[in-house]
C-alpha cells in the first residue's frame, strides 16, 4: 500500500477527528445498540423498519469509524504556529485582495478539514495549491472550479 495519499491536518483538525472517533465508538455506538435492542422488542425482524434503520445506522457509524482511524493512521499534523517562516503553509490564514480592492480571507487546511462555510480551503484546491509557499506581497493567479480566472495580491498572513 505504498500509494496511500498523504493527508495533512492542522492540530485542531486532528483533535476534531479524535473527538469524533471517541463519540462514535462510545456514546453513538451505545445509542445505536439501544435502538437495535428496542426494535427487536417490536417482534418480527423481517418487517421491522426501526430495526432496519438502526442496523443501517450501525453500518454507517462503523464505516465512519474505520475512515477516521485510516485518516489518523496516515495523517501528518502540520503546526504552522511553530513555524517562523513568513511563507504560507497549512494552518495559515491568508488575506487576499483583488484588483478592485475587494478582500477575501481563507484558512489553508488539509483536504479532510475543508469547509467552504468557514472559509477553510484545501491545500490541494486551485487557490490553496497556488498559495502554499508564497509570501505577503506576492501576486497569485488561479482558476476556480467554476472556470473563472482570479488574480489576487497576498496582503496578510496569520498563523
């Protein structure tokens, strides 16, 4: 299995996965087992929708547990707060300005932590890939997933 893709996580992203794993293996698993036992009490399992739903949820939970364990087993934690570099790396929050003076702020994270609602972009996204290794004052250009070419100046980097 040499072709396992390296996954980068911020310390916060790793902790979120550790917490989710503990919840899914503990509290969530106990809830599901309780629902299965309750559904068994309803009688005939061949026509028992509650039982089927609980078993399906149990399978999904087990799959997510396996996925989290796999991510944690190969993930490399990148802590940009310990870096003295002025270059952008995973964990940095970057402020960009376009030609019209409009500013946008993004945090560069590993692929498993991406969340557009929180302005967290992957280091492998078009913008993230172009920003890694750059510094304040650099001009960057990339094509968004929708096909639009964007040009920005890096005006701020925080860790």
